[in-house]
C-alpha cells in the first residue's frame, strides 16, 4: 500500500515537474511583440522598404538589420513604427505604451535630460562626426574654419550669422552657443539657403540631404567644414518602463540583458572583422 502510495506520489511529482516545465517553456518561448523605431534621415542607416512582397512588406538594411540580428535567438517579433523626424521618434519612444509607442529606438544621440525615461545601452551602434554647413553667398569667401576647433569656428560664424540645428539631436558643439532648431534637415537647410544661417549637424544628416537633392543647383553655393574628431555616437535606447525589463529570455536572464549581450557580441565581431588585414 505504501509502495503504491509512494508510486502515486512520485507520479504526481513527476507530472507537476513536467507540467511546470511545459509552462515555463511556453513562457520563455511565447512570442513577444515589441514596437520599435529608427532615427530617420541618417543616410543608409535607416534602411529601405522591401517592396518585393505586398503582404509581407518590411524594412531591411541599416538599423533594421541590426535589430533583427540582435534578436535572432529570442522570441521577439518586432513591429516598425516610422516617424518623419528625429524629434518625433525620440519623443514617442519616451512615452510608454507597448501598443501605440516604440519601446526601442535605434540611432539616438545621448542626452542626459532623457535618462529619466530612456536607457541608453552602453555600446554605440554607430559613430558619426559633426560638420558645419555654410552658404558662400552669406559669408566672405576668405573665411577659413579653425582646424580641429569646432567651437572656435562656430563662435566666429555666430558673430554675423544665425546658427541652426536639427531638433532633438544633442550635440556637444552647440552646448554653449545660441541657436535655433528646425524639425527636419530640409527645414534647417532652407534657412541656410534663404537666410544664410549656419547649420551644425551630424555628417550623415548632411550627406543624406545632399544625396537626395543632388540635382539642385543651389548646392554649389555650400561649403562644408568637417570635424572628424568631434564625434557623434548613436545608441540603441529602450523605454525604462518596457516589458523587456520584466520578461525573461530564460530562467536567469531578462530579455533586455540578452539583447545587450547580443549587441556587445555583434559589435565586437564587427571590430574583429575590421581589424583583420585585407586579402590581396
């Protein structure tokens, strides 16, 4: 009788264990829906629309591909939310709603004022640099930029020209100079062409604008001063109230920890590839 009872008890334990394992497995393997966005107008980094299929249309390349690679061994299904400006993308990512707003944004510049809402994953996903764009019709042709000192050049230009930037980008070079902001690169460039304003912006924004408007004659009046040592780092940011901090990848690891680990490994692999000598 005891033996039968013991067998029954062991069977119940085994069933409970197996049942619990199935439940745990279902929990870790159940699909997680995550909204994300990318910073628009960052040249090829924003990716392109794959129009091959009408039913499975998706964005590919650039930031989109990075995010998909980071989640290859997770149970996340990403849903892309596009915005027409950087500021719209970052502001919507700061508002928590796992249904209507992005939980993740790729291509954000670091901004200490946003740390209350956003977690900047420590590893930059892309490193850009700062440029100054001037219109030769509004400054003397004899003007020469101060090499290596972007602040000095901006201060000299600001004495007779307004400084303009693209809204939302947090650039060190603009911290101590009065400037206006426009929502898009195109709007900022309008001021450069029409009012002689001086644009200070990341290089990718300017190069993207030039590429998209390469047939416009007015481009010949522009001069671009490049400051490759004045770096602009783009990060992957996550809303601090995101469920990625609560949902687990496995028994010991949260999804956000897994994504961070994958990002670190991904970037290290890129560095290793870049450091390898090219084959002749």
